[in-house]
C-alpha cells in the first residue's frame, strides 16, 4: 500500500473523488465537508451548513456540483465554484446514509434510515421516485455505472437490485395527450416507476454496503456478519457466488477495483483487506492501530483509492504504476505485461524479448522495481519486491528476439545492478555487504559497505552509489574506499549524465544535482512529487513531476517546459523530443519547445552570439523572462523583448539607456515618467534631456535652477519673463536673484506693494534715483538703514561648465547594447536628431510670444522678447560645421586608448577569507560576526558572546588598515594578510592577520602565576579568564601548537575553578565547615607545585584550627610529599602531624573524602565522586552535577553545559 496523502480530522463518513481534478471531498461526523487537494496536500475549502454528521457526499461527473446528505434529513446540492449551497431537497424522515449523482440523467439517489430510497431530479428539484420495500435502515444505494439499475443494502439482511428503466421512459416527455393522461393516472394511482428486480438473501446480519462491478454482472456486499459476499446476476435471476471471510468485525464498505481483478473492503476491525476476485482469496491486509474504517471510495479514472476512518482519511494506491526500465545507448529496455521488451529510439521500433516471471505469480506489490542491463553480454537483471527482495538474471540470445524463453538465474537481495561488463553487485541487507557475482550467479567477492545501506545504484564501472536514510556515498569496490559523500533527503532514483560527470538524485519532493564526486551543485524543491528525469545534450536536467515537465540549469535555475495530463517517465532526450514511458508501458515521443532553457543556458555560459541569434529569431517573451533577465543583470536584453512602454521605460532607466527612456517617455507622456527621466538624466549629466523633461512637466522652479547651475543666463532671463507673464511673483523674484539683476528685484518688490523692502534694496545697492523716488512715496514711513554695517554683494557664482553635458568617460558598449539597437545609429547621430527634434511641444522658451493663454492663465501683453533666431540653443550644435555622415570616421573597437573599459569589481577580501575557512577567528576578522558565532556554537557549544565582544571588534579592526586619501573622499580600508611578503602573488589572497597570538597567552599565564603567588587572587582570576575568553579566537599553524592550546585551556580552567572557590571561601565568615570544604577542594585542582604547596598549607591550617585533626594530618602528609623547599612550610606540617597523632579525630563531619577520587562541580562546588553521573562544559571541560545541564558554564562563562560540540578548531592543519 502506497499512501499518497493523509489527513487528521474528525471521523470521516463519506468520500468522493473528483473525476478530473486532484480533489477529494470528505464529509465528517462533525457536520463539516472538507475539499482537499490530495496532490498538493492542502485544504482548498470547507462547507459547513449541515446540522450533525454528514454520511454521504458525491461529486458530479461534469458539472461544478456535489451533493451531500446528513443526519439533519437534508440533501444539499452545492456549487464548489460559487462556494455555496444551491438548494436543499427535503423529503426523507430520518438520517440520510448515502447520496450519489447519476452518470447521465439529472438524478440523485439517496438511501435513508426511514427505510426508503429516493430518486430526485436535481434540475427540477423534485423527488421523482420513492423505492419502498426494505423493512430496516437502508445503509447504501447506488446507480449501476451503465445500466438502469440501483443496488441497495439494508440492515434487514438483504441486498436489493431495482430496475429504474421506466423512470428513463417517464423523463422523456410524451408527445401524445393520451400517453400523458395514462401517465397522470399511473402517477395518481401509484404507478410503478421502479421495481425490485432481485432480493439477495444470504447475510446473517444487517448489510452495510453493496456495489456493482464496473463491467461484469457482479455485485459485492459487506455486512455485520463480518463477511464479504459476491453475487452474480443475469436477466432473470441473481445468486450468491462465494463468501470471503477474514474480517474480525462489521464490514463497513466494499467495492470492486476498476483497474485490477480485486475486491477491496474495510471494516470496524481497523483493517483494509484486498481480495483476489477470481481466486477469491485474501491478498493483503493493512491495519491501523486505533482507527475503525467506515468508508471506501475509488477514483473514477485513476488507480487511486481512499478510505475514511475515526481520525481522518488516507488516499492510497495498491501498487506502484511506474514501469521498470533501463536506458542503454539508443534503446530502452522495459517490462510490460510480463515480457521484457526493447524500444529503439531512432527507428521507434518496439520488440518483445523474453518472458519474465511466471504467469500467475503476480501478487500485489510483487511487481518489478528496477532493471539493469549489460550491453556487451546482452544480459538483464530484473529486481522485484517478491519474497522480501529478489532478482532474476536473463541472458538474451542474440538471434532469438521475441521467441526466447531464457531460463533465469534467481537470487535474493534488496537490489542488484551491473557494476562491470560481466559482474553484478547484490545488496545483502542483513550483513550490509555487497556481493559481487559473475554471470553464472556465483559469488566472486564480498565487500562490507561503509554506511548502513538500504539500496545500491550504478555509479560508473566498479563503483556503487549506496543510499542510506539521509545520505548517499560512492564506494569503490576495488579499493574499498569512499569516493564521495553527500547529505540528501531520502533518494529514490539516480540519473547520471551521458559523460558520467554529473548526477541527479531524485527524492520525493526535491532534486539534488552533484558532480561525480558527489560535490553539491544545487538543490531544487518541488511541492508536487518528482517522478523521473534525464539529462539532455547541453547538460540541462529535464525532469517530470506529476503535472509538469520541467528543466534545471547547471546553476540551479529551473522552470516549466510543458504541462502534463498524466504522469510520464522520461527515458531519453533528443534535441526537442523527449521519449517517455507512461504508466501503461507505452513509449511516447513528446515534442517540447526548448527555446527558453537554451536561451537561459546561453546567458549563463556567456555564449552571447547564441543569445543574439535567439533574440533576433525566437519568440521569447513574458513577464517571467523579463524578470529573469533583470535579476541576472541584463536589463538591456530584457528591453528588447518588452512591448509595454512603461516596462520598457523602467528597464531603460535601470540599464542607464537614457535615449530609449526618452523614446518611451514621449510615447507615455505622463508627468511622473518625465520627472523620473529628469532625475536619471541629471544623474548622468545629460543637461539637454533634463531641460526637456522639466519643460514637459512645466516645472519652472527646477528649470530656473537648472539654467542657473548650467550657466544658461539667457534662458534664465526668459524664465523671468515667463514668470512675469504667469503672474508668479515669487518665481520672478527668484529668477532675478539668480541673475543678480538688482533693478528687476526692486521693480518686482515695488509692483507687489513691498515699498519699504524695495526702498532698502535700492538704497543699499546705490540706486539713488529709485530710492529717492520711493522715499518721497513713503513719506514719514521711510525705514532706516542700519549704520556701520558693511554690506556684501549677493551675486550667483559663475558656473565652471556652461550649457553643455557633463564630460563622461567613453566606455565600450556592452555585448548587447550596440547589437540590439534597432536604430543602428551612432551616438552623434542620436544627438543631432534630438537637437532637431520637436522640443517645443508644450513650451518652447525661445517663443514666449506664441504661448497659448491656456498654458499661462493671463494674456501675454507686450513682453519684449528677442527673436527666435537670436536664441543660443541648449545644444549649440548648429555652430559645428560637420562633414556629411558618410565621411564621419567610426571609432574602431581596437583603439582602446579612446575607450575606458570599466574594470569588473573583484570579490571583497573579507568574502575570500570566509569562503574556505572554518576558523571562527578568520570570520570575525572579516567582519562576519554572525557566521563566527555560529562556528563557535557548533565547535565549542558557546552561547554567551558578551565576553567575546571586544575580541571580535579587535580582530576585525586589527585585520584592516585605513588610509585617508583626500578630505572629500571616504577612508579606504585595506585588508592586512597573515604572512604577507613582497614576493607574494597579488592574485593570491592570504588569510587575515590576527591581533591575538599564542605568545600573548603565554605572557598572560605567567602574569596569572605571579599574581597567584602574591595572593592577588582577583587579578589572577582576571588573567586566567582572559585566557579562556581569547583561546576560541586563536589561530596556530602546527599540530603541536594545537595540543599546547588545548593544554592551556585545561590549565586556565583549573586555576579559574580554584581561584573562584578561594574567593568564595573568603566571603564566608560565619560558616567554618564550608570554608574548610572549599579549602580542601582547592587542593584537588591541578596547579603548579609552589601553588599546590601554598594551597595545602592553607587547607591544613584551616582544618587544624577547627580541630579537624585527621583531615589536617592528611594535608600535612601531602605537603611533606612535595618536598617543600621552604623549611618553614615543612616544619609547620611536621608539627601538625605530631599534634594530630595524639588524637586522630575530626571535630565536625565535612563533605570531603580524600580516599575516594573526585572532581569538583564548577557551579555548586561539591565533590562528584568516581562512578557518580556528571555533565561537562564542551569548551573548558569543567565537570558539573547533572542538574546544571543546559545552564551557562560558571567557569568559562561562554558555553552551555552538556551541549553538543565538535571540538576546538584553531589551526588550518586540523582541516587539511
């Protein structure tokens, strides 16, 4: 049983497949009807109008309708497109058990607990017949798929077959009045619409289900007597044929399988059983743990079944439908109808070779899974799942194509494939070995496989691709070594390219592309199941899902080639023809349009000549292609495909093609687009187009400022006149200010009534005649000009560049830009055209007197404007006396001096540093703090990065040097490399220079020892903690140094733990017992000998003073064993021993047993004796009691106790 889809829900009582779409309806005991897409595994819709359980549901064959019947006595007809119930049919007086549409007539049949079956016309929305005769609940009723019959099952222990032929006649409208009258009589006086044809008695209990065979005159029924009965009928009678026994509880549903000669039944005994309809024996049983089955449904077209149970439903197949096949050269070998056949692609000739498998041995799921072919020996290996996995080896005689009855050599094994000309490998799962056999089926050698393998595939001569649950490896059978290893989802099929350089690993919902050493290239994820695939001659992988043929380019880009109606399995690809096998074993050539993926492949491989040819000839278009070109950085190519002016405009702006953008803007003629064109033209310094764009949008303020910065004072003065005509006083004043025209400014202020301002402006600028006249007008209100202030003249600066475009570098055009221009014009020609172009459409500044009143709003009046011919154009091209076009020499592409080719930006050094490195320090130096943190978490279990923050910043800043170029330019950062010399190649990047090194740590250790000796415990603790916080970011070169770094961690850890305990002991003033315990534990830290002596003396004195003489004597002995050089220490120890020998007792009981080896918990400071459970810090290896699991380590303050970590990585030598 192959489960395709499963849901979790309330109890499922009714199921119905859609005939065309991958949909299934499930009606629930809760009253909800769910509509699922079983292919995608998604809930599409839910319908919730019934009150109480819905027991029956059915899709219409062709209309967007379904019908449901529930415990609320209602039959509802729904339109799933409109998401609503269309109408309700009322008439039944009790629960409705099943409902079904007729396949042709507009009828619905319903069965109910009111002991009747009703037939309804859903178009007239009336009940047209009531079938009475059962004397208990009617549990099911259904139409015959072809004839005018209905079969019903009831708890009265009978199955009834009804003839509804007269209903057919009745629905045909009678032409004759007499006929109509007789029909009226029969209606009034209980005419017979449907008659009982047969009553089938034989079940001992109530019958739950009965259904017709799709083609034969058979009925199958299931009942509460736990039996499934088969009945046969002819024109006159019906009789029981056989009984199938095996269910352990009520049989709830049973049906004939449309495609195979089997019966499927399910029951409240939590099982689905499959029976052979001919032999009438059980074939298979599928059980659930806790769920009783209630309903079965078969797909009308496909090989799918669905079953509803207590907690949901399953959609499943009984057998795989994929034919076993193997492609070799120009032919495909495949199995169809128990024969091995060969199909030759060039001639499309199909030949039958030899029969495979004895007829009659075709149990369920015993089908053939794989084929393997050896061309030189003409031998075929066929694997099947029979007997837990077996294979058969056929040697095909060269002359006996079609006649052959070659005897097969058999054997058992999970999978078998040819690995050489006359050798094949068989997987023996129990011992995890590959048995290599010859063509006589004799074992030649055995190889133990490197991973727990559940299938093997071909991987080149002498190699196996071994599959485990989550990875695959390539294993060389000769040398017995692993050639490649890759983590993948569970792989189902393996497809090698023709040259064996690339492999595609197909999983249920993904495809992994790798090279021959299993180095990962790309992964594609699909929501719909992946079915098959093959490589075409260009190195593109073409694959099929249930619904589409798709392609995958070498870089992982993928797309759709064609939509499929039914699933197919690709065997071979020749150019535009894909050869496939369908589920019936037919070979189909499918013609595809490969233009799209060939185009993308050419772009990817930079085969621009092909790209150009395809652009000129091919019919490539669509938003997806445009988006793809944009995404890949070819907006100028995308520009060629697009017809929509707005999209063209956006692409032209993106590729900086200002001329194309101007063309589009003219056609669109929208202010927003003119504005955007102006912004881009300004960015490129194309002043002419900026001016044109501002003119089109009548953006006078910007236009005036534009003339100011380009120094076009003539046009600026015209702008001032236009502002005057438009009565725009502010604009006029601004223009006067930009021009530095004081008289004009005074005039504007005076005309607008600002006499005081006009007077001050005239007085300050020394226009005495005007100021005197204004003073007379103002009389007493003359404003006073401040005394003693020095006025400075406000005049705009002179522009550096006057009225021309900005100088731009000559750059060589991209591969596409020149070739794709439809116009084929040079740049000079373009500008000439632009200069002569119709640039005065909405407003030509040179002709103010021709302005329309509508444009300005007031009559123009007598504005004194120079004649058009006096105007100095913005382009000044009229002055150039150019020779005719034909003689203009074109810039040759070879003269590289004139053209500046922009260098392509390289990869940033920081990116190069992190690409190949697994060392956290190098990632931090590159500024990739997040990946550095991830590495430290993976390698050392570090989760608290606060103590490492300064180290990270130091590493990053220390690996770069910074140069200030000149004041207005940003600072340039330079990467500093480790071990750089003058002779180093400039193209090879070394690893980053790091500010922390091992010698610094050795200095810190010495400082820590010194502080410990001097009794400065806080300082010493800081030194040793600093070592622990620096080690994760140290890089050393040799393996010996790696070992030294690891030793250093242990030293620092011992000191940190001991010093923390000592500082804790000094805090405890009022707990002498705990003080002694901490002093005692300190003596078990692995310290330098002088420090050990000091610690022992410390503990000895503490215990002696507290009258714990036995423990003090132990410390004294240990102190004397170290041969102390300080006579004072030795003398004290001997005195303590003498005093203790008189009374070897402890005044108080301490939690300390020196005879039993222990380690100290780094958090609670209690001993963990040998044999007790503990957890450790993955970084500093301190031990802790199990309760501390998951906490932050109290010693290093970095790692999480008990977390998984791969170990310290601090040298490139560890990675090689």
